[in-house]
């Protein structure tokens, strides 16, 4: 799960460069400091993380801390 203030650019970058298949990447627009979406209130990331966990039965999920 990637985090950006106003865009989904980080997620698009990962797809463009083949880091993971597109269906395994979720890009979150935080509307504020991406670091706060990790340190202070992770709720915006929980939905995408739960979705990925349910879809892929992943052993590990990665959530970007911003930028």
C-alpha cells in the first residue's frame, strides 16, 4: 500500500517498473502528510491492507510510510 498526499503516483511508479503485479498494489491518497497516515492514524490504510490480505492470503503486507 502506497501513501501520497494528493496523487497515486507512488503506486503507479511501482506498476510501471514491474515491482509487483498491479492487482497487488493499492495507492492511497491521504489528503495530508503521508507519514501521519502511518504514525498517527492508520485507518486510511486498513481497508486496502485488509483487502489485499483477503485476496492473496499474504504472509506479509508492506505499507509505505510516505513519499
